[in-house]
């Protein structure tokens, strides 16, 4: 079911989006307005006119669902061997940084379409989970 793009007090973001100028789009999958700059796509979290939040209920639910899945995964994965056996080969592996406590970084883009998952190996062998919304 498609949801309506959110509006704020002043309605400026929705107004630009609905003018079909192409300046602002609404991403149905991410439940956020987006703005393109070069090859990068940025989400618009707050209206630049009135400052009101543009997070929809659907977006907040999406964030909660992703957070729960990542939490469940982080309970199953305790070491690097678990990472490979549960998630398979990473899309990208970053080298360890000898100046920090962080070992290799495993990045997965394709587990969920909405997020990029970063798993960092700590010196003690445990795994640090972080993720970003795509
Ligand atoms: Zn506004």
C-alpha cells in the first residue's frame, strides 16, 4: 500500500515535490523525501522552511523493524567465524587499522535493501555492529 508523502506546517517540501520539478522526490521504499546532488541521494529529515520533522509513522516503523532485525542478528553473531557462516562473504572488506582497536570491517549492502551493515572486528575478537540507512 502506498502511503502519502508527509506534509509539515508550511508545506514547502510537499509543494516542491508535487510541482514535479524533479528537485525533490519521495522515496516510497525509504518513506522519506530525497534530494539529489551529483550522484548522491540525500534524505530530507526536516523541512527547510519551518523545521518540522518529516518522519512519517511508516518511516519510524521501518526504523524500528530494521533495529530489531539488527539486534537479533547481533545476538547470533559473536565472532568473525559466525559472520561468514551466517551472512556469507561480505560485499566489501576493509583492512584493519593498526592505530585503533578496530580490526577488519565487513560491509554488507545486500542483506536488506534499506540498510548497509558494517561489522567491525575488535581486538578481543568480538564484533561491533553499526548500520546506516541507504
Ligand atoms: Zn515546513
